[in-house]
């Protein structure tokens, strides 16, 4: 069973991202920064006070088209304005998506906010303090005859950096509560995503206290498309390191400003 997690960057590198989707072989694919503007296709432009980025109008539909044998789940954290090529403004939903292969019975689903709650930003996206959520799926791995709970997370972005804050401590506790509620006794548990944290964050102790081990630690999880020197962002944790057949931080192809995290069980 293969699990892959990557921040999709809104599909900004879709010409590279699309063919990678066709060959990545994920049984469970966890994506962060997924956008969907109902009724729009092609490209839009996202902008806040710090940045302006091209992104797909409906990345959820785009990925679905490339993964026809997967069931896609989309959990929206907030909604805000984007512009199409003609300069018209449209509301676009933003959040997490998890795609589960049809070969895996999907026996449980749960989502919860780990920071704030859903917001609609009618005029402009804020730079910081946007709500964040997590999305869990519970599947039956027929080959291994076990249940696996996979939790997809996009952590709080703070314009001041990735250091621990009181808000991030609350986020960690809410995430731990979601994991505990989503999994059943005996489940192999994987938590993956763009945590927006430093490797020494107290979040990892909170997760260690519920039996999770971080596989990434201080490794570089950014690509050449990310120009800043701080290279920590994405993480993957497991409840049983002995169940790991292979773990890789994928350096090529570059499909985002984040490197995909690949786990074979």
C-alpha cells in the first residue's frame, strides 16, 4: 500500500503535476492547497498582500480526471476571491483533498478544524491566521488484512515564521484529538501534510504522546521553486515504524514548491 502526501501549491506547476499523477502509484494521495471554483476551468490567479500566484480554477476536478479509479474527498477551510484571465472575480474554495483507490474499502471519514473555523473572505485573502483543517480516512488494506487510518493536515501559516506559538499548541492538541477519534484500536496510523513547523516543534511531542513517530525530522522538504533558506515544512508520522517498507522524500520530478513524501507499507 502506497501513501503519498504533497502540498499541491494550487496546481501552479500543473504541466509537471498532471503527468506525475498518472504514474505516482498512490493508493492514498493526500493533497494540501487544493482549490475549487465551481463552474470555472483552466487557470485563475490567487493574490494576498504577500504574493500573487497562478493556480488551477478547479484542481479538485483536474486531479479527479487523472485518477478515475480513486474516490476524492475535499474538505474546505475557507473561501476567497480569485481572478480569471478576463479579470473577473470569482469565489474559490480552498482546503484539503484525499484520494483513495477503489481497491481500498473506505470505511471511515472524519474532518475537523485544527485552527479556527470556516471563513468566507469576500474581498481579500488574509496573509495570516487563516483557518486550517485536517481530513482523515480509514481504509482496509486487503493485502495485509489490517485497517489503516491516514490523516491529511495543512498547518497554520504565520507571517512571523514557523516557530511555536500558543495557536500552534492548540492546533497540535486539536489534531491529536481528531486522530484519536478517527482511528480504532490496532489501526496503523499515518499523519502527513504541510505542517508549517520547525523540526523541534512541541507538536511532535504531542503526537509522540499518542504513539506517532516522525520520519522526516530535519530533512529538506522543499524544491528549487521555493527560494527561502528555511527548508522545513512537510512531515509524515507513523504509529508503527516497523510497518514501513520504504520511505522517500521525492526530489524529482518537481511538481510543486514542496517535495512529495512517499510511504510504502
